[in-house]
């Protein structure tokens, strides 16, 4: 019984005490598209590999407000946030977003 409690406590401590603040890997940049502000905002996991990376809801919503459909906005968000060349380079994520808008402008 004590072993089970010890392992449970250790597991919880490892999950909760990773030493990486939850917001340390989030970023947000703003840009204007069709007079609507698009917020490039991604969650980056604690690793330099693209594992948990995903667009934040504010990114998807701002793309929908700019004129993209929800499926288009979600696909664009995934493309920008999961691009390996943008890891630890948020400015590159904005450049990728500019390229996407140039190639496929909103509706």
C-alpha cells in the first residue's frame, strides 16, 4: 500500500513539477489582414521537436474573422504552428503566415 502511494505521489510530482511554466511556450503576434487583426498564437511543448505544437483558439478565431472558413483556418493554424522551421522562432511563424496569405488569400 505504501509503495503504491509513493509511486502515485512521485508520478504526480513529475507531472506537475516539470519546471516549465505552462505559459512559457506560448506566443502571440498580431498582423492585419483585410483590415482584421490576425493573431498568430501557438502553443509549443517543452521540447524542441514538434510534438505537442498546436494553434491556440485565438489564432483560429482570428483567421475565421479574416475570412477563412473554419476548416481552412484550422488547417492554416496547424500548418503554421507545426512547421519545424518555426520552432523557437516566432518571427518565422509570422513569415509563414504571410506566405500562406499571399498564396491563398481569405475568401
